[in-house]
């Protein structure tokens, strides 16, 4: 089953990834993307349940009225890591290793 995984900025400033349901205007199974500085001077992304630290599972929904911005593209490796976190199944990558790309260009 193919999911319409999208990246959003909510009105509270959170960057969220989730499965977009256009019919119901909902983000299903939302997860927060947090930036973490790396030792190499770049940024790494951490995917956490939206209700963390009180919820340890990625589940629930967010109404579309809370969306401030929808990113045009969601990097494939970020959406793969999200789907792995939601399903608890590891997805194969195109090359050796599943290195997450540098998405610092998304953050301004």
C-alpha cells in the first residue's frame, strides 16, 4: 500500500511528517522532525512521536487546519525512515547503507 507521506510546518512551529489524507484533511500518524547538530558541523534529523515523551508510538491524527505550510518535496530517505519508524519494518535502500541525506537546505 502506497502512502502519501508529506512534510508540514504546523502553526505552533513544529516540523511534522505524516500520512496525508486529503479527503479528511488530516495528517495521520504524525511524527515530529527535530534537528540535531552533528559533530561534522551539519544537521541530523531525529524522528519522534508527536506526543513524545508521553507517547512512545507514532499514531494519532492532526487536523489540517493546524497546517501553516506544506513542503513541496519530502526527501525520499526521510520518508523511508519515517515509514520504518511507523511500521517497525526496515526498508531497503538503493545503495550500501541507509545514510540519511543532509537536509539542512530545508531549514532556513
